[in-house]
């Protein structure tokens, strides 16, 4: 099957992706996600209203432009494999809408295709969870959400909640994995919209002074990783509640390099300190239960640097919490 930067394609090698253990001889509900997933056929198909739907963004052109370690383009399929064998519990139905694939350096075309795919699912009333791919995914995901809201003439405030070791507010162009939130800030200003951006988990040793200054210029809410440990969780959840109280919609984006390197080795820039998975998972679950989450994505998972598939399992666990 040929790939394209301008359209969805069904996941490749389906028999090896959506498969897992069968416990047919056991009592009770033994279904796993591979038993309940429904693969959507073609770019015009959307999930049922109210249902979770997976989208893949098979791209690391932005990482390459940002001088990072490439390989995240293979992330969506690896995360699907890790998801497939997880117990379904009450997740049914689950849809898989395939991947948007970036050809070579056609990043902007791939981001536009992702935006169209996200909008399509939101217009249908589905709940998309997008699997990356580099953090250039954020520019595509946000554009899809924005197009969906604009089509409804909805100009209510949108909180962009980024769990990340990096601000990704670089001002250089063309866009990279390090520029998406600056691109969103510029687009918001041009449209006369507020830029409500909170970045939690920022590493002081992974961002230059100029990036901290850019964050201050834009009025970004940020918390450093040293204040995102287990002992801070209640305070952070209260802070997130305060942020969500002022908005109508939330876009949650999780850059997996926010996690400590021993937990998440499979990223372009592993974290020497990081935020515990207990904190990240609690925040993701809390935001999902708020009723304001419209779309979420996971970024930067890179199977090339994973150790025994640990990172894929971690990414799948977080994706599961968002479904």
C-alpha cells in the first residue's frame, strides 16, 4: 500500500498489529482491545459519535529538522501493538482510523492532512486520540480542533495542556518539532483568539533562557519538573482544575520525554530527571474525566531507542487511559 502525506491510510500489516492472547476457555469477559477494535476503511469514514478513535501520525520530519534522533514515525504502529493485548474492560467500541504518513520532508502537507482527519472525527462526535510521531503533531492536531470549532462558530477558550520537558516555543521557521506552540500562538493572535497554554514538567536544563523568556512574553503557565513529583500531585490537580474552569475546551498533548529516562527510554531526548508516570497518568485521567477534553495526542515515542519495548507499554498505558 502506498503512503501519502495528504490522506489517511488504513494501518499496514493489520494481522501483526491488532492481535493478542485468546482466553476463549476462561470464564467471563476475556476480550482484549484487538477483539473489539474496528478499523475504518478510507479517508471519508469517521467513528461513531461518542466513541474513542485512534489516529496515527507517522512522522518525524519535524524531529529531523530540529536536529533530533529520528524514528518516531514508527511510533504509532508500535503503540498499537502494545495496546492490542490490553484487556478491553468497558472500552467498546474502539475505532482505528489509520495513519497520516509524512513522505520525506513534506511536513506541512502531513500536518494539514492530520488536521483534516482530526476535524473529521470531531465533526462526527468521536473522541480522537492521536499517536505520534514527533511533537510537530501538535500543530496538526490543534488545527483540526480549531477548524472543527470554527465550523460551529465556537470561539470559546481552549486550554492547551502540554505535559512536556520542553516548551516547544522556538520561533525559527520552517516549523519543527520544537515550534508547534509558537505556531499556535501566532495563529491565535492572527485570529483574535486567546492563547491559553500551560506546559507542565518543564526541565530548566532542557530549555535555554530565551525559551523561558518567550514563555513569559506569551503569558504561558508553566511548572518545572522539580515541582511535578508525587508529593505535588494534589496541588497540580487543583491548579489544572483552576485552569480548566476558565475554558470550554481542552486539548491535552503528552510529550513522552516528560517521563524519566528509565521509564521512557524510547524518545529523542530522554529526561535525566523527569515526571513520574504516576503523576502523568493521574493528570491524563483527571483531564479526561473533566468533560472538557476534546482531543489528545501522544508525541515523540521512538521505537529505535526503546529497551525491551518498555516505552511502548508506557505509551499504550497512557493511551488506554485516554480512550
